[in-house]
């Protein structure tokens, strides 16, 4: 790997194929993939329906740019916003890009630039999204950040009410902080956010890049809270492995992004839309979402039954579950890999469990068995 930048501490596993929850390396060893490529392969690897959608589209049309009308984008926008206050969508290619669009939309709409964010948040690696991210380690070495962001302590009502005023354009948050340790917004905090938003006319931007598209057992995570966003951002699970991001916004914001105001060459590319439409058609089926909730409850119950409560506690919701440990969990991730279970951390002390939404109870049992071997 001499010609490749070293900006990832890569694991020494070369994965060559995947089917459902199982991935196989170049030695033929199989692993249960409880990372889903960081919450991306929502329907598992090589799901026949998305393979078919991609194959069919690849023989018709790959790319036309956003200079032409797209009934396919309109259909996906309708599917994403059905029965919601968020009425309009625009498509891009990643989570960071969706957040950049949200930052621009909020600033242009309000004519203000101050945006309140939260410690331990993660919003992406581009300049605006990096500035919005409430973790110093992400920003190190890159010089002065964009000034308009202030990261407040998460779930701290007093800090929020102190910082909110009529100069604030937007509040931006994750309902469950994925990268930052699987920390959920508390009901009282959600209430306080809604109060300051209404009082000062602040826009609410919810970053659903990790939590959206069924990951929490509802279409979007905010549906399980008192939060009523003006803008949400999506990516990761939306494309089931094909790169796509999206921003959804309420009616009031429609006029702010008129022709020429914002754009992207690849965003909403026909291949990405064909795959994402198939993902959304599957995941937004109420029976599918209910199954995610059932599997979540089952997974948590099985984990609670084996993990000693004095050392480990569970966090999160749906199929974004964190195991918080008193000790650093790096070695656990390595041992799990040896035993055939792929995991990702969320900070130093939290094991993040992100299986495909299609995971079976038998696969959950297998994963719990491996975790028990290592942790107990
Ligand atoms: C992964 C992530 C992002 C960044 O998405 P990219 O596609 O990597 O740019 C933004 N916000 C949240 C909550 C994420 O989990």
C-alpha cells in the first residue's frame, strides 16, 4: 500500500465479497459484518433487489447532470417526504455534502450565520461540516475554523438557553450521536430545543446521516422525539452502499434555494437514485421497520442477559446500539475480528453495533455469543 495516503489506520483484512450480513476475506474466512460499512449497507450485502435495480439502470443511463428534469429524483423525494412536514428534497453524494447544503440553506434563509452545535457531535470532514463537528481531534492542524459555530455541551438545557438568542440561524444536532459515543438526546433537552427554536425563530437542522432510513426502527430518528426539524440530512444507509446524500426541508425554505443557488454535478445521479429508491421502498414498509424494532429489543435483551451490569451498559436505539465499557475497547474490536465478528468503536469506550437492518435473530445470537466470549 505504498501509493496510498495513510489517513486511515486500516485493519489487515482484505474483504472480497459479501452476502447479507456475512462478508468473506481473500483467505476464505467469513465474518459477521456488524459495521455495515459504518451504517451504510442497510439491506445487507448484495441484496438481490438492489443488485437488480443497479444492473437495470446501468444498462439504461448512467449520468445526465441536474440540467435535465428527473421524474426519478422527484419520485424518491416524494417517498422520502411522504406524510411529513418536510416537503422538499435535494440530492448530493455524501453526509458531509448534505450538511454543507443544510448550513448554506439555513444561513441564506435566515440572513444570519451563527449555528449552535454540540460536543461529541460528528457532521463530516469538509470545511463547514468539520467546523460544525464538536470534536477537537477532527479539527487539529487545519488552522482557523469557520467562526460561526459554537459547540455546546450535549443535553445541557442551561447552556442551551444561555447561548440561544435572535442572532442564531440554526441549531444542528444528531438525535443519537453515532461517532461520538452513541449518546441519545434526552426528552427534556429536545423540549428545550423546540422552545428556543420557536422563541427566537431558530431553524432546527437534524443530522440523520447515521440514524435515518430505518436505522432506529422508524423512518427517521427524530420521529421518536419531540423535535420538529426544518431541515434533515441523510446519506449512509440511503444508498445501501451506493454513494448518495440528501437534504429534506420544510415548505418555508423552498424559495431560498432557487435556480443557481446550490448544486452538484453527481448529486442524484440515475444509478444512485435507482438504488436508493429500492432501499427506501424496502425500509419504509411498516413491517420492515417493526422488524427492526423487534430485533433491537431482542438484541438488547440478549446482551443484557450475558454482560455484567457493573462493567457494561447499553445505549442507543434500533440497530444502532452502543456497549459502554469502563475500559478502552480497542482490544475487544481486534479479538472480535479474530473470532469472525466485525465491529466499530464510537470513541474510546463504546463498542458500536451496526448490523444490516436485515440481520437475522440467529446472526444476533452468534454475535452475542462472540461478545460473551470476549467480554465476560
Ligand atoms: C458519517 C456521518 C457524516 C459524514 O458523512 P460522509 O458521507 O462521510 O461525508 C455526517 N454526519 C453523521 C451523523 C455521520 O454519521
